[in-house]
C-alpha cells in the first residue's frame, strides 16, 4: 500500500521518492489545464474541487463493472464538467475532436 | 448519459489531447504555460518544503509554538503558502497522541508543502478505511501504534490542509536544522509513518 521511501533523499524533489508524480503524460496535461484555467479565472478552484468530489461520489455510488479506479479519469471528467457548465467547451466538441484525432494514421507524431 | 458513454469509449489520453487543442484554439490555455506548470510540480514542488518547516519547528521553540498556534502564518513566513495550501493547521504527534490525515471526498493535500499526493493517498481504500480502522491501516502501512496511543484522523475535505509535526527521533538532539531536513519524510508529515533515527 505504501511505497518504500528513498532514504537517500526522502525530502528531495518529487521523483526521488521513487514514485512518479504522473503515471502517464495525459494525466500531467489534465492536471496542468485545471491549474492553469483556475489561475486564469475561467473557474475557481472550489468549483473544480466540487466537480471532482461529485465525479468521485458518482463512481462510488455506481461502480461500473470493469472500470478500475483511476484518479485522473475523475480529474479529467471534473475538468470537462466545469468547462461545460461555463459554456467554455462542450463535451460533444471534445468527443468530435477526439474522434478526428483518432483517425490520424499510425506514426503521425513520428515524422521520418 | 452520452457524456459518460463517450468518455468511456474514447481513451482519456485522446480526450485530453482534444481538450487541450480546443482550449488552446480558444485562447484559454497556452501549452507553454502548461509545460511550465507540469515541470514545476514534477521537479520542484515536493516534500522538501514541508521538511524545512518541520526542521525549523524542531530546532526553534518559538517557531514551533507559532506553527501550532497559527500554521498558515508561520508557514507563510517561510514562503510555502500557495495553491491548495492556503490555510494550514499543524498538529503535533507525541508518544501518546497520533495524528493522521486523509481527504475522504477527493484528495485534498497541501501541495506546496508535500508536492502532489502519492497514489495510496488518492486510493478509495485508504480514503474509506483510515477513518474506520486507522490503527489497522497504519499497521498495514508499517506503523505499529500501541493500544494506548490515541489516534485522531483529520479530514482535509474543506478549506483546511493539515500538516503533521512528527516526533523528533532519538539521537538527533545535536543535529542542526539543515541536517534534520533530509530525515523528514512525506509519509511522516501525513501521519502514516514515524521518522527513523539517522
């Protein structure tokens, strides 16, 4: 349940704890977007926090079979919720863009 | 719920990329600013800040009293008040009284003092169980507390962020502040571990 501490520098920079701050790059982007948007005043942090609590509570109330716990899935969901509430970005827009991105040929980001 | 269905069908990585593109096009985020925020949290913002606060409290009785009396002001003095760390209450562990921190509803955590929370802190099992059976959960995490030690669990689900002032380990009476700092762990400042003697 707990990761062993790196005795060389437990108080050092985050990575020296032997634990990655983000498991995947998209998690860091979702994190950065929420921080940046709240700093820019697009929404307040308490508004985001309330959306995150609601997302997690919903997951707890209706655990769907086959969906494992992933904190940043809820984080991303909360981000989408507050943005949709403010009319900044609608869920359908995100879906449409994501579907378009999915059509990219394999290796699109590795130009040769 | 089309939103949920579509969220589940489309991988989160793709949805995140789509969202970042849309926000960038609409002038709401700047990818360079995102890069800077991420780098900061991946490399700079970490438990070292909290450790500095604790080491100062261990070596400066006046600062220790101030920290326990008005954590926010005492921490602000050292410059570690910021996002997700606006109001801090510091609680002191003693041989008879143990404090441990959780956020039962989400994962509130004093980022500026401890960095971003570790995965176990965000885990539903920790969040639910530490409240109901703290002694057992702490034991599973490697911290055995005697039955007579009173355990208080603090829930961060509000404006307040909690920081645990751990017990100073034996054999460190002669160590100066800067040599104490490396001994102080994140887990001890959340209250799920003791600080081992050097």
